[in-house]
C-alpha cells in the first residue's frame, strides 16, 4: 500500500512538471488584467511569432523585450536558460486588458477574449501558427497554452487535464502538429467574483457573526446581573413586623 501511494504521488508530481518546448502561461484577473509568461526554444519563437532571435543572449533578451513593450505590455523579466543542452527564451510581462493582446506583434499566433456571459465570465480563444512556419525547427516535444483563472471554473472546453488545483486549465499538442498547422481551441466559464474576494467575504462574514454572538452574550450576562441585583436575596431574613403600640 505504501509503495502504491508513493507511485501515485510520483505520477502526480510528473504531471505537474511537464516541460514544454513552447508555452504560453497566463494569470488572469476578473477585470481582464494579468501576467503572461512565454517560454520556448528560440527557433520556435521565430517559427510561431515571426521574430528573428539573435544568437547572442543579451541581444535576444533585448529583442523580445522590445517586442512585448511595443505591444503595450510591461516587461517584468527576460531570461535565457538551458535544458537538455538547448537554449530556452523566457519572458514575463504584465498586461492591462487580455482582450487587447490578440493580433499584436507579440501575439500574432493568439486569439483570446474574456467577456461577460450573464452572471459569469467566458474565456475563449485559439492558438494557431502562421500560415507558413518560418525555418525548420526540430519538431519533438509538446507545446501548451495554460491559464491560472481568478475564480471558480464552472465549465471548460476539453482542457487536457480538466481543472487542476481548483482553477488551472490548459491545452497542449505535439510541436510536430503545431508546425504542420494544427491549432488549439480553448475556453472556460468562470465566476465574476475572484477567489480572493470570495474568501475575504467569507472571513468578514465569519468575523461579523462571531462579534454578534459575543455582543449578544455580553448583553445577556449584563441583563442577568441587573435582574439578580434588583431581586431580594434568597438567604436574607424577612423584614421585622411593625410593633404593636403599648397600653398605658
């Protein structure tokens, strides 16, 4: 039994640590703002975003940073890392409105919309490569688009692993399929209230309820004390009877 539990734990850990060759990862707030991380091999950046990535690392970071800033994002960090002997270009940037990302120079391969849907919010979009991918990059591994959503997820459109850890949904495919023109359609229906706001509301309601109960107990004790002090003591002797007048 212990060995089975360890095996299941290891499988779950591996699922959460999948390394993608090309990935968009979004953290979105209910107002449409948020942060996006994009990680990928430089040749896949060239193939899917049409940007020529210089071989020199400082120049590569500068080129990608300029691309995102020109598209209206605020760049937080740009790095070049290595995995299995291959370089990977990473950028993290903030945006004010997720609906304004599609079609910009930084996201020619992405269509993304967050819109009201009755009492909820609907996220929908498509990742699609350009008509003809530039260059001839290696086609091994997987690519993905993932979202960390701010509130309860009511439904999703075929997310690869369903809803993970309560509010994460993602879609993936083979790099080979992406280079051949395969697209990813994604979507989710979420609450308008963020998890943080809902949690704060629950804590506030609990505090108000606790204070109300405490105030009620204090009022009850005071009233009991007032009644007890106003009533004659149970152990005190009765008042003396009036004495009769003496006869002369």
